[in-house]
C-alpha cells in the first residue's frame, strides 16, 4: 500500500502512539550501507528521552516528513534533550533533533533475505561504532562500510560470479 507523506505521518503517529510496533519499506540511500533502499524496517515506540547514542531514531523532520537516522551525539540545552542525528552515508549532514520530534527507534532491518536486530548486543555495538566513526576522517568511512553490508554484498557478488 502506498501512502502520501501526510497519511504515513498520521498513521505512524497513531500506531506508535498506541504502543504498537510499525513496519514499513524504507526509501532512500542516506542510511547506506546498513539500511538499503527497499529494506523493511520495524520501529518500536520509544520516547525521545530514552533514545541512546548509536540507535536509529525514527522522527519527524522540520518539513513534516518521517526519517530514520542514527543518533551520533546527545546533548542537553536549557533543560531540553537535543540529538545530533545523521544518516550512515558519508555525504549526510548532521541534524539537530529535539526529543519531542522522536516517535521511536528502529529495532529490526530486513533486506536481501537477512534480518538484523538492532536492539540486540551485536546491533547495539555496531550502532555505537558507526556513531563514533561518523565524526572521524574520511578513510574511516571504509570501515563503516565493512561493518554494514559491504562484506556481504561483495561476497555475494564473488560467489555469483563463480556460479
């Protein structure tokens, strides 16, 4: 089912606001290589104040759209929680997001027949590492690619070439 952006926002807020999980197909390349275009994301309702560095927050951006990007820093300013959030792709810019904009966090990613639990220890460690690397020099981007799906995609390509 395809929904207009405002319908998706309303439906997402209703579902998560009632304490239920939300599943949808992601579009865009800003979270590549960890979340690819067409991946199925599962979002768990979570107040913004409980989101941690390294997690993928699902939030309303100032334009009214919904975005799933990684929390790379958490700050407090004048009694408010502010997150620095960005996509995993190196070209993404940092955004300041207030805790009130956050609807939940991505806990599961399904793509290429694989399922990755972001709320379990391996997923949390990967998230923390990617958050840390997001402020590093450009050559660290290669490491973040390898931590994502890079090694799987290259292996599939090589195996496919032999078959």
